[in-house]
C-alpha cells in the first residue's frame, strides 16, 4: 500500500491556477469537496461573471487572458474554470464581486425628520416607509438621528448588517457638519488625540475644515464610533454647535449626488467592497 503523502495542489503565494490544479475549498468545512474535474460541478466562471454584470462571456475570457480575475485569492490563468457562486470568492482587478442573488443592499439618502426605524407607533415618517416592499427582510444598518440626513444602508443580509454596525470592525463613517463659532488651529490634533465625553473618550480618524464664511463653517469628520449623537456631542463639547449634519460615506460607499429621499441598489462590486472591509 502506498503511504507516501500526496502533494498539496493549492498554489502558494504568488502562484496561479493552472489546468491540473484543484480549486481549493472556500471554507474549512468544505474539505474533501475539491473539484479535480472542471466539468464535475459548479458553473463556468464566464457565465457567473456575465450574470453578475461584469461583462459578456467574451469580455470575461479576455479578462482571464489579461490576468485580471482571481478565485479565492488565486489568479486564474486558464479558460473554463468552474466555480461555486455560493462558496467561492471571485475578484476582478482586486475588487470582490458579490454573486448571491437572494441578498440585496440599498443606499438611501435619508431626509431630516425621518426616523431610522422600519415602523413607528406614533406614525412618524420612517426608513421603512421609504423602502416599502423593495425586498423581504430589509433592516437598516446602524442609525442616523432624526435630524441628521444623508447616507444610510439597508440590507437583508443579516451578517453584513451586523458587521458594518458593530464597532469592533472599525468601519469608518464620514460626516459633513455645519457649525457655528471659530475653529482653533489645533482642533484637528485634539480630536484625533481624543476627547473625554460623559460616556467615555472618543477619537476621530480625521478632521478637515471644508469652508468658512461669516461665522459659519463646514467641517468633515471621519470616525468609526457609533454612539448616539456622537458627532453632535463631540463638536458641541469643543464649542462648535452643529446646525446641520449629513453623513456622506459608510466605508467605501459614498452618498455623492443622490437626491434627498432617493434610493439605489448597490452594485455587486460595491457589496463585495463592503464585505471585504468587514472580512466576509
């Protein structure tokens, strides 16, 4: 009986997939289910990425030839590879592509006065009213205060929502705040070093003065804190009361030119970028 160990077919760092290599399982629980025969299971890579909107099958084949596609972190160099959209992680030009069809994520530009809730027993306008029946099982990712406007994500992917909202994943949020009062030259340094509030210290990631005119200023604050009213309380603590607050980004997703009250579905590439930020 031959007891010699078999060689590990998985490419090492810097290597790529070739025709005689197995596609390594995407998760530890999938050990023993590798695919040695490219016709044995799964779908052809070209078909999967064409369905995801990356481009036609011919375009995807050209991307393979150009070395622009990877599967589970390994560069694809041959045509005809079969993949499992439910397990395998596929990236184009380094950007993860979301392949699941049953989970959706939307960006909405929440107007001031709208409650971040799916329903309200006092009949106030809610995020739930805005999204209606776009998809089953939608939940909002974190919260925006009633008077705060701007970018809010809504998804039916529970794990993605949890990770984006949980402070341990450090997802950065960007805000534009209109404030009153003069801005000290050293304020950015002080805020980055940390300010003590009544419920504990808070540090920001960056602080930028965008505009100043007639005693009013617009400042950009980036932080990964998620405490209630944190931006308003932080700026008020340093003598800059906020008259208007808008969230303009959550991680890699930006508000950009979305009109107030508008909603758009994130692209597969955008969802993939969010998943990459939180390690999914």
